[in-house]
C-alpha cells in the first residue's frame, strides 16, 4: 500500500477516535456536572432510605392521674412507591389478599399521599394483627417495596368513658394539611374534643432514620437517626370515676324510663355536667349515648362510623355542649332575681295563684290546672319556687320585663359560648329579646313572649353546660367562672409548662336580700314539704339547692326533664345539671340522676337516692 494512502487512513482513524473521545467526554460532563446531583440522588435513593419515625402523642390523664388516652406499639404495613416500578399491579394484588382489602383501597392510600421523594414509605394499613405482619414478612420476596414497621397507635383504656370529652383521631383532611405544617395525608389528627383542641400540644415532633436497603427496598443497616420528640401530656379536670358514675346513672335511668307505662314515646339521649363552683373546672361532662374512640383506629372504622350515623340517638352528637333546649322551670331563679332586683316584688309578697293568668289578652295556665289538679293558692317567692308555680313567675316576669330578665340571664352565662376549651366550640344558645325577634323574625315582641321566657319556654335555649355554669354562678352569689377541661400541660421531660388559673366569665350584682331569697327558695325545692325534688333527696344527708324543669317540646311527646343544683347548699362546692330528652317530669326523671351523681362526688354509700 502506498505511503500517502496509509497516512490518510491513519489520519481518518485518528479523527474518528478523537470524535468518539470528545463525545464520551461530553457525555461524562453532562452526567457528572450537569445532571450529577440528580443521578447521585437516584443512586442514594436506590440504596438509602430516610424513614420517618412518628412521635407518640401525649398522654391524657384525669385529675387523679388515671390514664384516659395513651399509646401502644402496633404493626403498620407501608409501601415504598419507588419499589413498585415494574410489578406494581402484582404486588398490590398480592398485598390486598393478605390485608383483606381491595386493590383499589391500597391504590387510593398510595395516591392520597404522593410526595416528591419516591423512596419514603407510605402507610397503607395501621394496627394490623401479628399474623398479618408475619404473612407479609413470609412473602417478602414477592412483595418488593412492602415493609412492616412498628409505630405508636392511640389507645383509650377506658373505652367509651369520657369519649365526648376526649374526641377521636382520623386521617388528616385537606383542611388539616393546610392548617398544620409538616402534616401528611397518612397522619392521624384529632378530629373533635380535647384531641382536636390541643392537637398542636399532643402531636410531638417526628424523628427519622437513615437506612441502607437491599434490592427489595428492605432496611439492612441503620446509618443514622434522630429520635422523635413525644407530644406534651395533658392533665384534665375531669374525675374519671365521677364521669363513669354519671354515665351509669343516665344510662340506667333512661333504660328505666323506656319501661315506664303511660309514656308518649321512648326517651332520647341525656347529658350531665358537673362543675367546681369555685374555679369552673369541669369534673364530669357526659353526653349519652357515647361511642368508642378506639374503633376509629381500626380497619372497621368506616363501618363503625356508618353505624353511629344510622343510630337515631346520634351518639356522635355532644348534647352537653352542642344540644340547645328550652330549660323549663330550671330557669325560674333568673326570673325571680330580675323581679327582686327591679323591686317589682318582695320576698314576702303573697300572690294568690288561681292557675290561670291573663297576659296581654292571652290566657296562660299553670301546669297544675292542665293536669286537673287544684291551683297553688297563696304563695310567696320561696313557696312559689318550691312548688314551681307558673302563675307566680308569669306575673313577676311580666312585671320585671324582658330586658331585665335577659340581662340577668346573660350575666349568669347564658346566650353565648362559655369558652370551654374543646372543639367544636360549645353552642351559644339563645337569650331572646325584642331586638333579636325583630332581626330574626321581623316581628314585634309581645307580652306573651315575656311570659313564656319567664318560665324557661318560648324562644329561650340553653345547653346543659350553660345551665351548670348558671347554677355555679347562683351558688357563688353572682361570680360566674369560665369552665375548663385542661388544668395542666406537662412536657416530655416532666416539666409543667402550663397551669390553668380560674377566670371570671361575668359577675351579676344583686343585693344580699335577693341572693338569700333565691338560695332559700332553691333549698326548699329539695327539702320543702311540697318541693318538686323532695322525693329524690329526702334521704340525702347533705343539703342540696336546686330546681326541677319540665320543658315542653313537641305535641304528643313527653317533656325534656331537667334538674340543676349546687351542693352543699350552705357552703357550695359543686354544681350539676342533668338533662334527659323526653324524660318527662324533672323531679321524677332528672333529679334522681343528679342525686346519684352528687352521692358519687361526696363518696356517699348506702340507700341515699331513689
């Protein structure tokens, strides 16, 4: 071969090699410099995982240290989305058979929690039985990307006790994700109750582990970790034993009422609120029927929620703080105070009750007349309260006027939220007046409206919590304290970082003579010869001051039964309000429940209640 031809071929080969080298160098530059961080992250993602470690929620205890909510370790099945690249459908199908769920449910869990980093495990099944966890581990070779973890799961040792106080947990909603930083769709969040109101205190801070994994995305070595910080503990004002006693008293009374002959229908639910009159601390808050918050943490939570929704008694509804009802005659102390302070009557004025009163051209009849009984006849302030004489309060309320009655009611805590530290917020109820009626109904206020409010009927609405607050205010001679449920917050290190002090909600100014009259009249209800609650407290060794109420609701239905009181009458410690929906007479139905609650509070034994 000629020398020039060889040289040309050599040069061409050299140019080709140079071009190849330049192309390789360019590609290396692109991979290492331009996209270096991207591919480094992918490489790390294929062999390293950053596993989130959930923080245990803070423990909730009652005032005596009894645990109402804590945590236990449970198995959780998670999936690393990046491990499902090639065989996603097969893995999801196999896992669905082990978990007893449909593939669609598992896919929904994966889709709901999509994040930028594909190698972080997503929880698809919490609190699985040990046999399910074992089954997943046994089939690990056929389940790449699937792993079993242990995490703290909320537990409510007392079951349904205080469920409406504590609330329950659910998966974070879109609103939760917007409201709280660092939350994920697979996180559990307090939905209602104390769990919701103190979510940011209870939650804690998650930790993490950096681990090396094998080809099946399973950890083989821990490279580093940051431990989680548990949430703060809460100490409630509630006494779990008193709460349980109040719940049992309501449940047993409602069962008894179901068997009572001559009723117009079955009773509904019930509520009990017990307050420390000197501080506003809530010692018991019962709404019946209750629910089991543990069930919201199981795989059957959907079916359980549907069951509660179908229940005609609406167990999820918190009657103690959300239910608004006419208070009936339990409101009469407000009318008496307003009349005495307006000086439109005196404690000793004798009023002759005939059973019928003409107010603004409309006849109002006393309950005795509607039952075919003789009217009360001559009564004064104390005996009118003792015997719950509607005539007397129609007249005295009309004399005092709606503005005085409304102002007195509001000063005793009615007509607005009490500020209780719970979610949802307690209902405001309603203290009506002419301005409200004009705005709400476009109508004038009539004398008959005042007469109805005077005996706790008409447009007037209160919650059981508000009535307990009102009676605590009566016990304190006008000092009304804001009710509260959390008395202390304790950090994970054991330091008390918050202590609740009593807060005055309002104060009702009244003369000593007026207070003395109201107190004597309420004591007469339970101890007077013809007191409407005498039969419930005739064997009770501690003096109780209270008032019955039978609030009319609907035609051909029994009245709502009320009883509210404070005790001891001469040195008050505690106030209680009891409501039994469609329970009938307050003296016969609600007062015996209050007796049992007070017996539990004072640790009385023996046959002291009916």
